[in-house]
C-alpha cells in the first residue's frame, strides 16, 4: 500500500495502519547520496550539450530528502533544486536562448514543484501515522496488525508486555502459530478467527505467552478493506482478563455450590414478585411434590393454597404483606397430583435501597407425614389414656360401689320414712316434704357419680374448656374417698379459692389427679409408726402465669434409682402395676403446655407438683 493510498483511505474515515510504518532514516547514506545525485545532475545539465531535460531528475533528490528531512528541509531541498536548474539553464544557454531549452527548463521546474507537493502531502500523512503509531505504542492494550495471510506486520509495546515477544521477533510471524491460539470454539461459544464474515467481531481466547504460560484475553478484531472492498489487514486488540476469568470461575463455582446447597436443603424454597403473583423461583425440592419450575411459573401462588385456607389465612397474609413484615402460617399446599399437604410456611420481604418491596422469599416445610404420625400417636395416647382410666376405675370398684350405694340407700330410707309420715293420722306433710327433698338430693348425688364414671369410661376426643381446678379436685376426691378412708389416710386440703380457671380437658385432668392421689395412698401402705397424711394444695406460688397443684404424701419416699425412671412408660414399683399411669399423666400435662415433676420431701414422703399455664383471666 502506497503512502498516497493510506492518505486517501484515512480521508474516507477508516482506521489505517501501514504495513510498515515509514520512519526518518538517520543513516548518512541518504544525505550523501542526495548531494552526489544533485551534483551529478547539475554537471550533466550544465556542461553536457543537448542532454535533454536532465533537470527533471532533481525529483529524485526531493524524494530522497523526504527520507531524512522534515517538511521545511524538503522545501529547502526543492528550492535548491529549482535554483540549480535555473543556474544550469543560464550557464548553458545565455545569451542565446532557445525555445526548446526554455520548455525543458519549465518542465523540470514544474516536475520539481509537483513532486515536492506530493512529497509534502505524503509527509503529512506519514506524520499522522507516526503519531497514531506512537499512541498505539503507549496504550496498555495489546495491539497488533496482520495481513490477509495472518502474518504480523505491526506489534505495539502493549503486545510486547502481554505476550512477552519483542516486536523484532513477532513481526513477520503467523499470529496464530506464534501465540498458539486455539482456533476451535472456546467454552464461551465464540470462534478464534472469523475473517471475512464481518468488519469487526470479538471473542475470548486462551493464548500462550513466550514463557509458555497461558493467558485469557478478550480479543477484538477490526477488518481493513482496500478500495475494491477486499480484506487486506486485520487489527487485533487484546486485554488480559486472566484474573477476571479466574474470579468469574470462582464465582461460578460458588454459585453452583450455593445452588446445590439450596436444592439440597430439606425444605421448599420459593420467591415471588411483590404482589404474590407468579412464582419466580423454586428449588429442586418442589419436585418431591411433583412440581417443576415450568409448571410453577405458569401457576399463580394462590392456586397452590387450599380454598379453605385462602379464606382463613388470606386476611392475615394480606395484613402482614401490607405492613411489609415477615409472617408464618400453617396452610395446605397442592401437589402436582392434586393432593393437598399440610405445610408450615414462613415468608420475608426483600427491600430495595428506597425501602420498596421488590420480592418475597419463603420457605415451606412439608409436615403432612409428621402430622399424620402425630395424629396416630395422639390416637394411641388417647387409647392408652382410656385404658388407664378403665384400669383405675377397676381399682376403685369398691369406692364406686360405696359412692353409688350410699345415696341409693339414703333414697330408700327417706322413701320409707315418707311413707310412715303419710300413714299417720293426720299425715305429717312437712315431714313427707323433707323426706322427698332428701330423696331427690341423694338421687342427684348418685346420678352425678354415675355421670362422672361414664365420663371417665368414655372414649372421646379431648374437649378444651375453662376448668376450675378446685372444683375438679372436689369431684376427683369424691371417687377415691373410700380408698382414702380404707387406708386410714388423713386428707388435708389447702385450696386457694381465688385460683383462676385454666383451659383444659376436664376428664384428662381428673384422670391425672386420681392417679396421683391413688399413688400417694398406696405409697403409704407400709407406714405404721406415724400418721398417714395426704396433703393437697393449690396455689399461684407467686407466679401469675401458672397455677400449681401439689400432692404431698408421708410415705417411704423415692430413691435415686426410681426417681430417674419414674415417668418412664411400663416402669412400676408395684407388682401388679402396668407402669403407664405416671407416663400418661406426664403426656396429658405436657399436652396442656404444663409440667409435672416429683421431688423428695425434707421429711418422709414425696411431692408431685403440676404446673399449668393460666389462659383465662380471673374475671373471665
């Protein structure tokens, strides 16, 4: 490519780099050669007659001067050549001037002027290219130029610093071979070379430095075409992104690890938009319910929730979402097969820098299987509790018979007395009235005893209602009075009549009280030398959040070995005991959010303490 072509290409607005950038030579050969050539032309033009337009050869001197002089120097040389031409004309042709000689002199001067103009234009273009080349040499980017065959024709300092090859060794080499560029598509899906397909393109490549170390570069190609549109050169710009790619690879590895962690977490993770519309993200665990990401993206969140739960929990969810606060609910979510499964769901919002909610994140735990197991356990516990009640009733047969027979006998006695008062003349109606009232009272007493027995013997689901513990104790003791008397136990009641009510199942709590009282009575069977005392207390124990029942006996106490296994199922200190009473009692108390403990007394015996939470205020 000539310097004139480069100037024309630059004027058309395209980038241009010379295949070889012209430089000013500092060798003395060019100045000496120019002087000798000018002297030779002057001698021939002056002293050789009929030599023709020899002065035209001064254009060679002008062209040579451009190799080592700047613009001003070229103008001086051109002026000197014109002066030499005119001097030769005057020496050789004056005083007789011929027309041919004048024409030859004019042609020579015109040639020198025209050549000088072209050389000056070329110098201007060359100077611009030099400045561009200097800028390219200063940039930190690696820039090099290859011809249509891929041979390097330009190599800047940035390329030297990046690849390690100096320009004198790189220029003339095939770029792909020098840099060991892999021409197959890289892992980013772009090819290492695409000549002729576009005027510019880019890719990320792995190349090899001079010292053999690999380097990852972001490469950009710009294609140069000639006036006929044919590719003639390619400028490549490279940036070292090795550290960046290593960081990106580490980031991708951490993202992949995080994705695996999120997909491995045994919970259903999800996210939605701020309006709880379509699902944006779910983890792999949703596949356990038959859902895929594609199915969920096409499903509104509300369509996953059981219709009954939408009605009951919808207002709560809307209230918390309107306030932008985290919330948790128990709901039923639909599986892909249409089955609704009980799920414990927690959700929290993500805010932007202005506090606006941009996304809701949540975690849902499928508790259907565990709840089914809990339900089965509750049913088994209810069966065991019922069996324990029946067993207790069997132990209380004598007391029950006494409690039923006593009011029935009183009914008969009062009936007979009434008849006698009626047989008198005149009948004593007031005495008859009193006898009838006593009959009714004893009949109701017998009916109450039977009703309590039926309740204890019934198999029913727990019914939580307000319970007066003092009244419950009175009813329970009524069923065990005969046992207490037959064992010669002195009963002491210390009841706090201002005790608040609690929420609980009356039958289950009555079962606990009867069990503890019967255990206390039986624990004192071996006591002979002192009074057998059973003390039952109710109190607040200085704690307004709980009520306390203490069952205190004066028996032989509890040793360390027994204390550690006291509430263990199927463990009993009685030969005929099943070992279920205290275990069931603890389950019942804990189901009421309470606690039951056993302690040794400072004196003889042991104390069983029940603490139950107050859920109904005293004025309720």
